């Protein structure tokens, strides 16, 4: 690990002011950052400890939603009775990620900002445009079984590894960020993560010198909530494909359906046009297949991950079947 | 020979530090280089108080020191083991404020004043913790390297279960007190890897202490 100076933040605005430099990192749970620092993928010159900031509460919002503090640990969020009862897709997504030890440390904001687990990003002897812009992408011609089938570019085909973010996306969460002047900004989760394009090193729309203070959930949507994760092991593994969904059925028709994929894209992947195909129709194999075709239209494999296109369709089909079973 | 001396010149103090304690890496360095490296290693230390197993320890640490290294190298508590050093194996599991964490993936300076329990702190009045006894009775290990992490993890897991925390295999998340079935135990212990694959006996030991019907 490279040397760094260490500072403790006394307020969110002060933390933001300390993070004006691009070589500064906030440290909360540290489970991803320290992993990367040990490998010198991350080499910050300063760490700002934000663990003592009062951002660790889950509060009811006036409109019936929840405001989740940036420092709420993944395990506490998953176990919160309001989340378990009204946002099951979020609880289950959190519980399907990492291990209990990591979830006890990992935070809400840190989970959103975690880096890809692309093996070439992790290996500093290999080219990687995300780690070293302009060096190339070893995954394009390499072992790319875990990589993206949608949303990638010729510069980067890494996926965002979060389960939690997939549930946040399907729930239409909003990320709240504060700058050094104390000004707050609300970023819809759909706009929070960026696609790689020609700048895969820029992963979110959060600005340098901003700190996430909370993630806000709107009131719970009507319908059945499902999260399903397909992976190489039964537990403690990143997703090959995951699907989070909220489906509302009444009188034999789908009143509303929303779903997002994890493990297949550089950000939680949601396709409104595919969801729209399900509105007002009967929950049948044919309608699920049509939604799956539309959701994965334009998907492409890179050799090792070709299987994910069919796997994503089938996982969506299974999730929609489960959510509409009466 | 020119190439060799040039590469020696390009080695930085940092590079030397990162070479760790491998003595062979030090051959050929002038004494002043070694002294400089020593200075650098002792620079910018931070005062931290670690409350471990009920005892307070004042330490002056390089902020890079992980909690695991602080426990093992500075406090000689070698119960927590360094397996992967990347949070993947669970051998370093300790309890922070009663909650299980990977001590390799956190810095000691982040835990000033917080109560930490290692495997060494589980026995009370010379009586082993019930999980320690159960691991012996059920032969819950072979080589033993993962065992202290397994036991600390199980202590944390049972506390989580008593607090009503669900897991991903819990069928009804709304149920306030999910039963600790064998499937639940296996899922909840998945952050602890056993290279000897003593899992059936580890599960049996935990079941005994949890009161799960065998």
C-alpha cells in the first residue's frame, strides 16, 4: 500500500472540502478501497475518514418513502423492518451480495461507488483503460466471461458489480450529494452511473468534492418484489446475471412492471421500452419472452460471455413468472 | 553490469519498503539508503487506542496498518489469521462492537476506542466459549488455520440471528425471527472458507450451540 495522509471529517461539508483533490478518497467501510489500495490499483495520497459523520440513520420521509443515510451498513439496511416489509427487492439484493462480514462494514454510498471486479482492472501489469486511460482493454480479447453484454464500449467492457444498485434502480431511488459549501444536489439513480464511452475512468456523475449524504427511496411501489441472482457459487459470488423486479397484477393483467438487470452492464440496466410491453397484458410466457427480447435487443457477447444473453432473458422470464404467480 | 547498476539506481525507498523483510532484497544497498528507508517507515505515525478483549492498548501506527496487522504484529494476538488478506477467506474475522468483520480489510486507525474481540477474548474465567467446546466435540477442523475466524464468525452470526436478521435464503423476509435451519447456517457462514472442507462438522458444532435440531 502506498503512503497516504489521514484526516477525519467533522461534517459532510468539511469532508467535501477535504476531497477537492482527485487524489483524495473518502473511507467508510473500506472493504473495496483497501482491497484496491493493497494492489496499488488505488493510490490515494489522502484518506478522509467519514465514519464519524451523522449519516447512519434510516428515516421515514413525509411522502411515505425512506431516506437512507450514506453510512448505513448494508447489513443494517437489509435487516431494517421497513425495508423487509416494503422494499423486499432491496433487502434481498443486499443479502445476496458479498459475505456477512463485508455487509457489516460496507455502506450504502460505498456500495454505489464500488469499482468493477474486472480481473484486468485489478491486475496492474495488464492494460486497462479504466485504471490507466489510454492503455487499452485486455478484456476485449481476454477472459471476459464476467463482462458486459450491453452498455459497453470499445474502451471498456467491465460491469458494475453491485446488487444493491440494481434494486435501487428498480425502485427509482435518488442519490443526495453535498458540496463543500453545504449545498445539496439530488441525482436520480438512472443518471448516477455513467456508461464508459471513451472515458471509462469516469464512472458516476458525482463531482470531485461532492459527498453522498443519503439515498432516498420513493414510497413503496405496488406489486410483488423479486430479486434473483445467478452466479457460479450458491453464496458469496458476484452475479453472472441478476434481475430485480416489481410487478403489479390485477384481474389477470399486468398493471405495471419494472425490472433491472445486474451483472451484464456498466450500470444497473433498465429498459423502459421492454417494461412498457408488459403493461396491460396477461402474464404469459409469450409476453415475458417479448419483454426479454426487447430488453436484450442490441446485446452482444465478446466470446467468453456470449452465454449471458440467453441467461439474462431466461432469468428475466423466471423472475416475471415468480412475480406473477398467484 | 551497466544495466544492473541502473536498475539499482531506479529502485526507490518506497520500492524498498514494499519489498518487505526479504533480506535478499537488501543486498547491495548502501547503509544510508537503508537508514533512509527506516526513517520513512517511522514517519507520520498516528496515535490509536485499541480496546482489545477488554484491555486498552496505546499504539503509534503507520496509518496503513490494517487492524489484522495491528493485532498480530503489534499486540501479538495471532489468533486472527492472515489467509487471503483481501476479505475473501474469513480467517481474519474478529468482532467489532460485537459484529463480525474482516480485520484485514480495515485500518486500525479507523477503530480508535471501539471494542474489539478476537478468539483470544472468547473464553471466560478459563472456560472456553460454548462454540470453542462444540468445535472440539464435533471435530470442526483439520489443519485449524480457519478455525479462529470460523468461531468468531459463528459468535457474530448467532448474535445476528438472535437479533432477527434475515439472510438471502430466508423465505419470508417480513418474518421477524427466521429459524436458524441448516441451510441458513450454511448461507450465513459463507464468508468463512475451510480449505480442509470441514464444513459438515463446523455446521454440526454451530447447530449444537444454536439449539437447532440435529
